[in-house]
C-alpha cells in the first residue's frame, strides 16, 4: 500500500502544470492571483503584463494555455485584446476577471471569443474553478448569466444587456468609458492608438445612439454610467 501511494504521489508531481498568463493593470491584483495559482499543483503563472501591448509581445515567449484578462486596461481594452488574439496562428483561450458588471459585459466577452467571465467579487475557489473549467474546454459564466443566455436561446428571455448603452458597439463602449474617466479626445486617441478624427466620430455616434444633445451632457452621462458600472450596475 505504501509503495502504491508513493507511485501515485510521484506521478502527480510529474504531471504537467497548465500555464496561466495574467493581464491586469493593478499589480496587487496580479500578485494575489499569482500567489493563489502558483499554490496549485496543476497550475503555474508563466508571465504577466499591465497593458495589452506588452502582453501581445510577451505571449509567444510565455506560451500560456490561458490568459486571465481584465476589461479596463491601459491601451486596448480587454475586449479588443480578446478579438486581437483570435487572429493569432495558435488558439489561446481567455478568461475575463473584472470588477465590471457581468450583466453588461459577459455576453460581449463571449461574442468576442472569450471563454468565460468572472467578477472580482468572486471567491478564490470560484476563480480556480473557472480556470480549470476553461482549460478543460468548457465555457464559464455565473448561473445567473447562464440562465439568461438559455432563456434567450429558447426565446423566453429578454436581452442580457440592459439599458440604452446596449445600443453601442464594443469600441463605442470603450470610448464612453474613457470619457467617463474624464479623458479628453486627444488622450483617448493616444491610449487607443487611433486618430483624433476617429475618436470624434465615435463621440458623435455615441451621442446619436444615446440620444444625447451636447458634449457636456455626454460627459455627464459617461461619468454616471462609468461610476455605476464600477459599482456593479448597468
């Protein structure tokens, strides 16, 4: 019996650990997740970055099995990052872990090619469970979102995304969020690597879709929406 136990233990120690890459602009968040993940026998953090540009450059060397990514980042948003890596030669799965409300973002993440969405309010056990779920080839969302998606597919439910902001494209949502952070058009253009003219066009489209009259009213709306989203609202 002792020999059998030793053999099982040896086999477990030799088992390949799945490689996880962390993309989040908060160092403390990355540190906490790395401590949790590295404490697991089957998982290991292979790299980390605070922005999408560094992550894209680092991924070929890090060779992760899964990228954990936030929505709000310096440079491109997590949504745009997910779309970009879908074009890479080899498949790379992503799990979004974010403070932003899943009711608004979860479906957008799945449409973009992400494999799961977990809010940062979740427990350590939920994070590890979500990681292993995605690594096994499944999709992870909360029971609430899973139920809403099922109701939509069966024609029984309302759209997951509530509110007037659901009219916007992912890029327009990204611009709206930055407006809500009191960023000027030139700052937004620089952060998103787009022309000032393109940013102004997005602002115009946002105002039209949200039926907002002036630039000042747009700023007021963006600030309120960004604050409510950060607190888990729609």
